[in-house]
C-alpha cells in the first residue's frame, strides 16, 4: 500500500543541476521522515539527505543539495546543484519514523532513478 516513486534523473554535465522527485502514495509523507540514498555500481547504498522536522545532509553533498517537501502534492524533492561525476548513482527515496543515515532504519523504498554526471 505504501508506495514511493522517484523521478527526475538523467544525464547531466559536471556543474549541472537536477531536481529529483519522490512521490508518495498510501500514506501522508508529512508525518514521516523521508530519506534520499544513492548507490553507485559496486558500492554500498549511502545516505544523501533526509527530511523530518529538520533537514540533514551527507558531508559530500552539503552546500550543493537541498531537500524539500510539498505536502499538498505528497512529494519530497532533492534539488542537486553543482553536480560532480562522483554523484553518479541510482538515487532512491525511502521512509522511516526518524531520519537516520542507516539503510536498515528505513522501511519502504522506491525503485530508484538513475543520475549520471559526465561530460
């Protein structure tokens, strides 16, 4: 019943921007923590950002990425600016009762959206 659908990924040049969307259904996302994670080939899934009553960011994206929510649309966004090749990964959104950098603390996950940063 709980579903999350990511969108907005694509191919961008270094220094470019993308806005990812996480559309929720089956629950009101404003009552949950929503996290963004990413996974590059051969690497573990890592936390990128999370929003609850406050917003948190991994050090690697701090100052470049901004997480936000639109409660009317039941959607959480991740604005990604000044993108670097090392940002290349599949990006996932997920729900938790509280924000956490740990994958295990999140329950429902979307299918992911590919972000590729390359010239």
